[in-house]
């Protein structure tokens, strides 16, 4: 998630119709129907939904302090590669100038922007809605993604080593349990084997809200966190809600997990030995998120924060405490 100060600055530009002069300035790089761009959400990035010739698209942009343009270009290249392999993804749309990524200077600084097609279909809101058959199809979609990724190389996406370095940078020394978890995870990860069959560029956030379902077809969106990891980490990260985001609650015998795994194994193998690392990877994900939340919350709390921002700050602080408690739990 971006810094709350960055989020507030942009949302302060929204009018009563959920329009922003900043978004319109950025979107001017693409063809679109004027007056249709509406605020959709903000988290790791800003998203606006708009129309062109009655077709729906998404504008996504980040402040230059949040993401590098090289990283975004590498993400777009990855998405186009997956599309060429038959994976259903939200395709990027080139700008008027013929670029997939545009950098626009505004009164709030430089933003890097991408436009994506909207995928047809529906999304599941809660994991409790899923039948065993849907879990199986979800797992198969991730297996197909990993199969299409095997051997793909790019230098501009982060690796697990970059994430550990980020955690080390953001994490204060006073967070002793998290610091111990960082030390333990570094040692464990360094001992894992790596080859093209078990390691590659993963989605990193293959949860339900990043999948779009059109009958039996699964479309995939939001590759902005894609990074180089072991493929089994993507399974762990996708099923966080199934295990209540707690490493010590992972149950590899869980029926829904087994259905997901059955679907995955229809297209790609994963060993039982690799599956045993799922609690470790879930712990790692929590540590990375915990460190990012330190940066998100920062020390820039203002006296005049709107109610929605106060509530978000409280919610994120509670999430940090949840993770903090988990680092001390034996697994």
C-alpha cells in the first residue's frame, strides 16, 4: 500500500462525481470518452474506471516515489508474455504515442500510468462462497500461469532477496519478534533449492479479488506485485484467507486446499516437500506486509485527517498488531 499522505493528496482532488483533474490530466495520454473517468480505488496504486466507445477500461497510476518506470514496463512485458501463452489477462493498452507506460508531470509530482482492458466476468467476494469445483479451477488457473512462466526472465522485477532487503530497511530495531523472524526466514530461504521447475516470476497476489470468472474461464488481473519466488509461495499467498492469514493455522489436509491442489496438479507438479514450506512462506508474506505498513503509516499523521483516513489508519494499525502477535507464535 502507498503512503497515506500520497493517498490523501490525490483523493482530495476528487469532486462530488468522483472525478479528478489529476486523473484526467494523466488519461489525456490515451483516447477516451471525456467525462467518464471515475475513481475506483486506491491501495498500492490509484485506479480509475473509464470508457472508450462504450467499452470499459481501467487507468492505473503510481507516484514515481512508489514504483519505478522500469519495474512497470517489466510488468507489462510479463503480462504480454502470458497473453501470448494463452493466459487470460487484462491486457495493457498503448497510449496515443504508442507507449504502454506513460509518465506525466502534475502538480503533485510525476505519476507513471498504464491503461488496462476490463475483463468480462464476475468476482467472488468471499472464500466461503467457493465450491470444491471452483477451488479446483482456481488452482488449475495458477498452475497454468506457472507453466506459462517457466523459463521467463526479466531483470526489472524484484526477487525475494529484494523483499528481505526492503524489510530490513523499513523494520525498526524495536520490533524484536519481527527482527527475529527476518533472521530465521533469511536462513531458511537461503537453504532452498532453485531450478526452472520450482522457481520463477510469480503473481504474488493470486487471491480471489485478482481473478475474474467467466463461466469456467479464469481471467487474471493486477500483476503489479509480481516477483521472483518459488512457485509454491504463490500457492501460499493465494490461500491466505483459507488459513486466516496465520502461518500456524495452515492445514495441508484441509479439503478446500486439497481441491485447489488437485486443480494445480492437473497442469503442473508440486512436491509434498515443497508444500511443507507453505507456513514459512505465509510467515514471510506477513513479515513483508508488516514492513510495508510501517512505510504506509509513516509519521505524517495530520490533525485534520478526514474520517475515512482515520478509520483506515486504525484498521492498518490493528493489522500490524495481528502480524506482530503472529511473529511470536511457534509454528
